C-alpha cells in the first residue's frame, strides 16, 4: 500500500477506532446476530484483509498504526468468540441477545418491511450496505454501531436527508446515555 492513504480509508479507520470499545462483535464483523460459523469465518477473512496491520506497512504515522492494530485485535477477538458455539452463546446471553429461534417469524416480517423501505433511501450500493448495517444495529439497540455505519453511508450518499435524520436520532440516544453515565468513574 502506498504511504498516503485515501481519505475515505483514513476516515473509516478513525471513525471505527473512535467507537471500537462500544461496538459489539457482530457489528464489528458486519454479520447478523443469527450468523452461523461459515458466515462468521467469511466475514472475519474479509475484515482481516481490510484491517490487518501488514496491509499498511508503508504508512509511517504511528498513531494510525496503533489504531489499525487495535481494530485488528478486536476483530480477532470477535472471531475467536463468535466461531466457538459455547463462547458465542455465553457472549449472546451476556449482551442480552435472544437465541436464533426467538420471535423468528416476527423478525423476518419486520426485516422484509424495513428492507423494502430502506431500498428506496439509498442510491448507491455502498451507501445501502452501510445503511442496512446501521438499521440492523438500531434494531439491536447498538447506537454506537448505528452512528458509525450512518457516517459511512453518508460518505457515499452526501446530503441524504433520511440518513442524516437517522444519524441525528442515533446521536441523540448516545448523548442521552452519556448524560445518564456522567458520574461514573472509569478505572483502567
């Protein structure tokens, strides 16, 4: 890779690193919560190619390299947990994610309706992809991931009022959560 990164790649990596601690493993690998092992393996392979530190060997910025390394480590951790059925079940219960058969028919109907409406929102394939990921995150109450994916969608769909509205909603929810946690102390 050349020493200079294109602006979109740098923006994507900076944004992802900013919310990395709050993004769940499914959103990080960009798979649905019902994903099976083959789907998880395929997603990790794709994300690994995108975020492996060796792919950025020509970049001299140490801050950027630390960020890309952190993203890769978190992706590897996500893969390790989600590929193991026992660890995945434990992670899902810890995150409050229902099993794959819970309200399956209801969820499928809701997804079909949402997908039909969402297809009208975006004009580009890439914008639609990130918008779809954002709406999946919204249904899973993962507003950090929702905001991140909406930012990505806006990079392909500049000036899209619906995406901007969804982003404002996600930011409002995040601000509300942040205000509720204003007095919590983090120890490292």
